[in-house]
């Protein structure tokens, strides 16, 4: 599908009855959608469904968009198909590493024990995981309009996907991460998005966690740069409005922008009948599970157990009830299990949303955070929360007044639709009028600080650094090379810092200078002679070819590769790196 600015073209889509039609669309704004969608670590069903729901809603309103194939920063190189193999590689990596101190070695032993447990658990559902992933992939390939290139937080700092407007789409995308603080792309704060129109739709931060002063400053700086802000939970709306001048809208999750008939067409009817659906996610769900078992015994019903947790055979161990546990289901099957259940027990936000959409009787167990409470409060369904002190289901409602619920849903749906359509129209008008944002992105980048580790490119080089002298710290690279850093110095990214004087010696060689590598989030990039960043893959020559002529060609390629990486002299100025985050830098001694 080709996009032509200000030109009328046609896009293939299906109408509400599933008939493929061509819709005329006047596309003035190139919109990129970003969310978790394709890469949830536990293959959570709703992550794929709500992105599809949002994109389809835009199409229904004659607005084209493209889902950015984006790998969240906390996913890294996690193997979505075979997590067991991923943890095996990690185990091998850490089992073969030596650590400088005894304390670090003991910590590594604990890490290896945890990795062993993960391997055993994921191995138990190895084939089921393959099946689940394949169903997940097929759904996305069938229902998404997405980029052909895959992006991550590093690539979005050095490459522009080419959109005029970015929309971050729902779920827990603004959470505080243990290593990376926030995922900048989900906050629309990647360099590629600077100066572009920005909209958040139903963003969530999940379970609120305390921010450090630096994290709080960063979060509100990013949110302030978003032109139209909407969130999913009232607590997040209040948090932003109490700390900024931003007006924040409270909107429905995208799955609720569509009615029951839209989702019915996507369901696969299960073979089980007269069953209770038990669907739990994330935190401890013991109360949800126990109450589902109790209800099943009282009503002589089967329990179908679904989860995003990788537990072989499920968590129900009571032999006095009929029990079916499945891990290999896809989105369509999951929807079918909800639609045809006699009753649902869940602690899931989207479990609640789809129970409401399919007008099911459902009960809600414990869940950390307030997102489940928020959706129940919107629809006046707080009495579906199972109390900790419940002794009998006589205390719980036996039916739900869906006439009243649907009246609320219609009103909230219209408000949510109005927000996003108005936000896109406003963005289009600003672009048309040539309005520019008055934000000093470059100045913010120059305030970044990062550590530098010094090392030699050769194992036989001898270091004159004394790691026992206060102020220096030592680490061992995976290749077995010792790296030294001045723990008292962080280098500022303003182009005024200097590299240190070389303190390595290599017998028979002369120090030629430093090559610099920069780690943005997860990947390393070389600083080139052109003043750009390039990955090792970008610098690799073609595969070697045989023959006298080709040996010459290969040699030229090798020379070309080495000449592209900039060589810095002792105590040279470190250039300003035009990216929004630098984890660390390595200065590598080069010899001639």
C-alpha cells in the first residue's frame, strides 16, 4: 500500500459484515501507532487485540495508520517462541563468567538457580508455547497494517520511520522499569519523534511506583511534549494534572470502541459447554482461583483455566472438580471462551472489559494497582469484587443489569471516540498550518552524563591502571578483557569532555589511538569518521569470496571497514552524541 501526500487513494479493508471493500481515504497525515502489541513477554491476548481494535476504529473513520513493529526496551533479545532456549543461553553465559569479587560470584550463583527454574518451567510448555506464538503471529499478520522494518529504542534514536504524527496506544506502556527507567518510545520521546505531532490514547502506568526526582522530571518532561493526552486510569489522570498544566482525558480501552457484534465475528466457539472460565494474569491470583473452584463445586460445573502464566496443567489441583487447563490458545479461542462461558472469574483488566462487552456474569479477584477497580467503577460494578471476608456466594450478585451498563458504555464510548478524532484533526490542522514546537531537545541531550570504560582491543596488552587505587573500578568483559572506569567521573554529553591518557602497553606495538563505542540502551554503535553512529553489522564487509581478484576485493572491504570508524588521539575531545540516552561508552585502545 503506497501513501501519497494529499492524494486520494484506496485502502483495502473489511466492512462490519466481513466483506472486503475499498474505502476512499484522503491522507494528509502519516500516523504511526506504537504499543506493546506484538511483543508481550507472556503473549498476553489483549496486547494484540487492543491495537487491532484501535487501528480498525481509525479505518472505520477513514483514517489510515501504520503500526510500528517495535520491540519494547525491556524485551531486549528475549525469545518469544522458545523462552526456555533464551534462558538456556543466559545460563551458559553466566555459568562461564568469572567475577572479580566473592560477593559477585555468590550473586551469580543465585542468578543461575533462578535461571534453572525458568528453564524447567518453560520446557514444560515448550510445544504449547510454539502453538500459542504461531496463533499470535497469524492474528497480527492477518489484522495489522504495520511497518516492514522492526524498530527498537536504539534504532529510533538514529533512524526516522517517517511519520508526521505518533500515537502511543494503551495498556501498561508508561510503567517505571527497573533498568531503563521508562521506555522512551512509549512516551513518544525518541529522537525520531521530536517535533512531530504526539497523541496518547488510554495510556496506563500499571501499578503506581514511587519516582526518584530524576524519574519524575523525565516523566513530566515527556508528557508535557505530548499534544493531546488521554489515559486509562483516573489516578494517572490526577497525577499528571496535579503536576503539570496538561488537560488529561479519561478514555475507554480501545477494545471497547467496538460493540459485541465486532468481537463476535472473531471468536472461535470452544468444544466445552456449561463451564466456568477462570482467567488470571500477573500477580498472585489465589483468591480468584479458590473462589472459582468453590463456585464450580456448588454448581457442579467444569472449570476451564486460562492464563498468561506458563504453568503446565494450570494451578488448580483439586481432584473433586472437572478441570481443563490450556496454554496453547490464541486470541480467537480466548474470545470464544469468554463469549460462551456460563460465568467468569478473573483478575484481569481486559477479562473485565470483554466480560462487559459479551454481557457475561463475572466476578473479580485481587489485582495490584487500580486499573481493574477503575473499570468496575466506571460501569457501577464495584459489587463484583470478591471481598476477602466472603463466606458464601449468596453475598454476590447473581445477575448484572446490562441495560444500565450499556447506557454507560454508549456514553463513554462516544466521549472516547470524540477525543481521538478531535486530537487527530487538531494534529492535522497544526501540520497544515506549519506550526512548530518550541522545545529545546538539543539542550536536553547536552545535559546527559555517562560513564566511560577504557580497554584494549587486544588481550595481550598490559594495563598500567591500578584497580586498587581509590577512584577506579574494574570489570571483566564476556571476552575476558579487563575494562577500567573512573567511578568518580561521569562525562557530560556537551562536546567539552576529554578522553583519558592511554595507560595500556603492548609489546612490539605503538598506541594508535582510541575507537569509541556508544551504548544507547541495549545495542552498541561505533562512532564513525562521518560523525554518525553505526552498528557492527552496518560495518561488516560482504562474505569473503575465493580467487585472486576477490582476495583483493575482500582486502579493500576490510580497509574500508577500518577507515569508517573514527580514531581519536590521547586526550582528544569527545564529540557530542546526538541521542536522548547514553548508557555507557567504551574507549578501545587501537595498536599499530
